[in-house]
C-alpha cells in the first residue's frame, strides 16, 4: 500500500508544490491501512486480481485520509495530533488542509475511473457510485454532520448507532464491497452475508475506537486521547460504560465471523475482524 500510494500521489516538485507536499504528508507514513486490507481480503473471496484490488484499496484510503484531514480542522474536531504527527492544518495551514481533503477525494474517484479497474463498464459505474454514496451525505459526511450536531446531546443507543454506521461504518463497508467487486460475481446470498460481515466490523471498529479514546494513552494512539469526553461527545463508553462497550464489540466480532461461515478463503477477513477487536491503537 505504501508503494502504491507513494506512486499515485502527485510529485511534490510539481506545482502546486505545497499542496502536493501536504497531500503526501497526510497520506504517507502512518495509518493502519485497515480499509485497504479489508478490500484485499474481500478480493481473495472472489479470486480478484490484486492489481485491480489495489486501485480500489487506494481509492478508499484516499477518501479516509481526506476525512481525517478535514475532521482535524478547527471548524470540526480541532485536533493537533494525527498518526503521531502534527495535523495537516498545523503543519501547513487551514486553507491547504481544506484543499488537501478536496484533492484527495477527487484523486480517489479519478483512480476508480481508471480503465484497468475492471473489464465491465457497468460494474465500474457501480463501484464509483458505491464509493460516492458511502462517502457523501448519505454516508460518512452525513455521519460527520450528525456527530457535530450531537455534541453535548444525550443520544439513545439507536441514534448513536445511526451516527457511527454512517460516519465510520459506511467507508469500511465500501472497502469490503469494492474489494469483492474486483473479481468473480457473488450471488445475492453471498453478497448479503459479506455485507453483514462488513457492517459488523464497521460498527465494531467504532465501538473499539470509543473504548481506546477513553482508555489508551496519546502516545499509543498517535492522536489526542480522551478527546470524546473532553468535547462532551456521546460515545458507546459514555452511554454504556467501558465493560458493556467491550461486550458489544465482542458480540459484533462474533456476528462478523458467523457471517463468513459459507465462504472459503475468508481467513484474512477473519483475521482482520480479530485485529479490529484487539487493536491497541
Ligand atoms: C470530515 C467528511 C468528514 C468526515 C470525517 C472518519 C471521520 C469522519 C472522522 C474521523 C474521526 C474519528 C476519530 C472517527 C472514529 C473512527 C475512525 C475513522 C478512526 C480513524 O481511523 P483509523 O483508526 O485511522 O483507521 P488510521 O490513522 O489508522 O488510518
């Protein structure tokens, strides 16, 4: 992933140099690359050509990196540390960070439009639409709007779930589905089961994120710890407590693995579900 991302990001010696340098700063050297790994693991289920999956994997990682850059801006989460480094707007400036997010998003869709992604134009359009919906107002950006509006509010569990299914879950789900669109066609039952896996790991990722924000130190997380409570944000921990939140993550992990029962070659998807549950950062 590092090599692939390195190769596709614009050369920092080409104008506009600062914007290109800031794009590279925000994407390279950091991040767990969970979404690309999910795309590759889903691609294995359908015997996908890794060169094709790599295109989809880079696209989702670029959308993810854009969301982090924008999320850290003073008008949103206002954070100074990301992936163990100063956030983009701190290292550069706010206008540059805004343009970094915009440019990474455009680059993601440019990639998905590349002729080497698939032999089927219809499938390619479907993949472009999938990522557009997952990242827009009916997906990640919508979840972020809900998140910003929920500061200081006492959300119910279904409301919290709605927020996180969109803010975090939608892109994780898209990563799995895009990987699965890179190879043999899955029948409807298999696609539904894979979608169930994706939804469960997407929500589990956020539940674990809430627990880590409450319990892990800044040095391990590479971002400011304890920010949710400091910002008075509703989380699974504030709503349920750490013990129940952990139990919920275990239940989602269990459901994710159960959804894979009918698949051969699902080892890496299983391992990623384990990683999402057990991660420490
Ligand atoms: C600004 C449109 C817009 C959306 C922002 C994803 C998001 C929405 C905000 C990020 C804030 C946040 C901490 C969300 C919780 C879950 C999450 C996405 C954590 C970061 O993802 P990781 O842990 O990050 O995969 P790395 O750095 O490993 O890639």
